[in-house]
C-alpha cells in the first residue's frame, strides 16, 4: 500500500486542475481559504459520489468474481464526466495505472481488465483500474477508497499551491485538515449505489470547459 501510494509510483505526470486554474485566472479563488473551501466541495460532490463509487464497485466486482461488469462500469465512469479534457485525463491516468499494475505486479485481474476493455473498444478510467488493482493486491475496500480520495485531494491541492502563493506548511495544513472529510467521503462512496453515481459540482464543470480555451495555462485539464 505504501508503494502504490508513493509519489514515486509510475502513474504518469499528468498535471490536472479540473477547472480550478480557470477560477484562479478569473480571481474567483484568491486565498488558501478560498481554495480549501472549493476543494472540499469537489471532494464531496465530484469524487465521493463519482470516481470513488467506481473504485468501490470495481474493487467489489474483482473481489467477488464479477469482472464481467467492469466494462459497463468503465463506460459509466466516462458518461458522468461532462468535459472532454476531464474524460481524456481520466483515461490517460487509467492507462498509466494499468501499465504500472501490470508491469510491476503482473496482476491477473488487471490483465483480464485490459483484455475486456480492449475487446469492448474502451480505454480504462483511473478509478476502475485503481479499484481492480487494489483488490488484486489484497488491500481492504476501505484502504482502496480512502487512499484514492486522499491521493486525489492532496494531488490537486499541490497543483493549486503552485498556482497560488501557498507555502508548503500551509499546503500540508490543508491536507491534514481534509482527513476527516476524506473518511466521511469514503463512507459516502461505499454506500452509494452504482446507479446513483454522479458528479454534481456543475460550477466546476463550467470552469473546466472554460479552461479548455484559455489562451495560456499550466495544467492539461
């Protein structure tokens, strides 16, 4: 688990802001407090009821031998991502995670997932690959979902810290303060039925669409 969640684990260097760079460009986010508030909304309304639900379901399908449902789950993950670059970033990250799980651990569930998605003409989404890989490595469901949420939050917070004048101490304080929210969101993800998967932070989706046409930008999405 420490190896997989390490920053040195080869999952690709995709710098994503999910629309936060647009808010920074428009000066809707001016301070660390502004950023922290919106990060918590993103965690609760986009991740906890979206990708983290997919992590949960992929984990369970793999654990209980229901891998025939993974292709449909992967399509559903793409369907609830309303921005083009958001979908593309999820697929790029998914491909990088799949290659890492496959080449480092030679996980049979990952090999089967790759075959299923390739046969269906799909590219893997990060959440589906992560849930499948965590089940294959023997992690618990709580570990899989909680580490996915924590890593996603801390990664986006680090991106924002490079775009705002936020020091490393302030960044780490934000991450520490987020841990109770991560635990709450883990339970939301684990108890949300798959047919209720959603991404309801629509203001951020609009910001992400604006981000695609910014004249200059540092992030890919």
